[in-house]
C-alpha cells in the first residue's frame, strides 16, 4: 500500500466480526463490534502503531476503496494482546 496519511489521520482496514457460531448457526447481527487494523499513520499520531487492532467510531471514518481514513480522535480503544 502506498498511502501516506497527513497530520493526525490514520488509514485502517475493517476486520469483519464473526457472522457464524462454532456450531454453524449464521447470525444476522453479530454481538462483536467490527474491528480494524491500522495500515498507515500520519506524522502527528503517537497513540497507535501500524498493525494495531482498534475499535473505531465508524461514523467518523471516510471510506476510500478497501480502506477507511479517520482522525485519531475516532479511535475508541486499542485491543491488547
């Protein structure tokens, strides 16, 4: 990927939540929120790193192809390992 976000922006790729249980039941609405992987960060971003998995306020993101662009303020939290 050859994208360089400016200032306090991040580029993320959505990771869809599970749509099927282990026993094979297909769920209409998963209880797990959609997560995202950070693909690129702007120079003013210190809170996350490339490769981090985050929960985002999706209303604050703009879609561009397969990726989303958002301000770092839109990140709710970073998933720990």
